[in-house]
C-alpha cells in the first residue's frame, strides 16, 4: 500500500508569484543557518525515531482462550477491526517520519517475542493484536525500538467509532515511551486517556437477573397450576420462591463466568420465545386439561435455555447477535401464524399452531446465525423496522380484498400472502440499504481509505527546503 497525493496548484499573478519565490528563498536560508540547532526530523521528545519501520499484519483472537491467528472470513468483526488498525498504523508510522519497510517479513507476526527483538536491528517493529474479551475487543500493540531488547506494550479497549483515534494514540505513546523526561499534558490530551479502560465483569448481570427472576416465577406458577390448584395462598408464595431461586442462580452464574450484555440478552431470547412456542403449540393442539398447557411452556423454556447455554460455550454473543435471536423469534411467530391462516383460508381462525412452530423455528435459526456472524444491533433494529413497515404496507395495499361482504378463501389467502411478501421485501430492502460501511477492498486485499483536501499545502524535499502553495486533491491508501 502506498501513499498517494494529487496536488493541483492554483495559478497566481506575477507579483504574488515573485513574492512567494522571495519568501521561499528566505525560508531556505533561515533553515540552512539553523540546521545545526534544529531537532532532527523524526524526533519525538528527547528520542530520535529511526528512519525505517516494519509493520506486521494484525493478528486476532476472536474467541476466549483461543490462539492468535491471521484473521479469516469467519472472524467477523475482529477481521474488520484488524483491517482498520492496519490502515491506521500504515499512516501513523509515516506521520512520525518513518519509512515502511516492505521487505516481506510478514511471517514474523506469528513468531515469538525473541524474533521481534532480533528483527529490530536498525528499524522499528510494530505487531498489533486484536483480542476479544467478552463483548468487547482490546487492541494490544507491541513495538520494539531499533537495536532495543525491550518490548514496548500498550493495550486498550477499542470503541467501535474511535478505532483510528485510539490506534494513533497508542502508536504515539509507544514511540514516546523511551523518553524519561516528564511531558506536560497537551491541550488535546485527556488525563489518563491512553490508559486501558477495564470493562466491568459480567456487565449483563442486571439483564440476566431480571430474566432469570421472570423465568423462575413462571416455573413456580406452572408447578402450581399443573397440580390442578388455583388457591392464591399457594400461587403467590410459589411465584415468589421461583423468582428468588432464579435470581440467586443468575448471581451465581455471573460470579462464576463473565456474562456480557449480548450474552445475557441472548439467554433472554432462548427462554422467552421457546416458552411462547410451547404455549402456542399447546393451545393449537387443544391440550386438555388446560392446566397441562403450562407444562408445554416449561418444556420449551428448559429446551431453549439448554440450547442457548450450549451456544455460549463456543464463545460470547454480541448485542447484535442477541437482537437477531429476538427478531427471529418474533418474525418467525408472525410468519408462522400467517402461513397457518393461509392454509385454513380464514383470517379469523386460530393460528396458534403455526405461530408456535414459527416461533420455535425462527429463534433456533436466528440463534445459530447469531453465533456465526457479528452484526451491529442498530442495523438489526433497522431491518426489523423495515420488515414491520413492509408488513403494514402489504396489508394496506391488499386491504380491498377483505373489505366488503363478499370475501372468499382466495381473497383471504391473497391478503395474507401480501402481508408475508411485504414483510420479506421490507426486510430485504432494509438489509441492502443498511449495508456495512467498511471501505471496499483493493486487488491486494487491503481496504481503500481516502479523503479529499483543499487549501494551503506544504511539500518538503531532501534538502529540508519547503514551499507553500495552494491546492486541492485526495490522499490516502489505494
């Protein structure tokens, strides 16, 4: 990847051009006379930066306790963060007057620390790593100064919208870390801004506690109703006992394991929608006596929590994945109910059987998808909004089919099909219009990063002379 700068100078009158040439000559004389007193190019604080830098590709650890590796397609968000870090470091080291060493030693990224020290003969070596911790990602940047045997390491959690800024700050701090003299904070620095901000352990504790208490209360109610009793003197104590047991169990789980916000909401979806599916199926199959229907919901909840826990053993779930699981259960229930009504041909029929099957299939399918992909929660919500508006639009467009006294089975099915088609079309349009904002890749697999500029610019040549001109163009990595 090379830096490209296109400059289009603006024509100026002869008098202004003559003044500019005279100013350039004066600047050249002043810079030549002060060459022995000026700080050498590339100096940072009291430390002189070497002229070359070897930038190794970013490694990722997308799962807890997994090995560091070169990012692949299945690494999802970790891979996208690694590309952004690579592009930012490419610019950052050049901003410190370092020349990228393109010697092709990229295999050093997977080598041990001793190999990094040996590679730092006469040049800087930078080795970034993206490590997943719960629902967040940490950037661990390792650097070795030229000829040094000391590893300089800085790490910090990466906010999604400030990856470039934090990467630049870590690079600056690593290069300046060899300067022992204290430096007063600058106007743009924040106190402790470059220090890692630790995430609270089990930040999904409150969400898990709420859902566990609700599930425990439902278990107590189910046990009481399944016994054939509706005595209020037993109902409320059993509900309170179940809620207390669920709350206590959630506290033990969050103390033993690090449950993130996304994982807690994912477990919520694993309990809610299978419970609803069991109740709908019991009603659809007309289970008698009606008290036994609570058992169907209890079986659904137990099965859903078991599957959700199994999915979490393979790695934490992001908030986007949790929203995906909830969306799958909700829209699965909607489409399943519509399908059941379309088969019956009567919009007023009982669609509980179809809704139960749809909720079960939807939450299981979305749960599998949530464990495989990493998507932003706001994008999932926008897709849900598009699908909902599409369903309303489909119902509105086909509403003349069910208005009036002469409604037939064919018209009812056409109206229901219009709702289902509107749901899918609206969700598809929202999916396409809310695509990833990641820049496109070049033929070499690198991401394109560029931005325009205009105004006064300065170019320095090998003799340390400078000329100032007005211009416009684009710069970045292509």
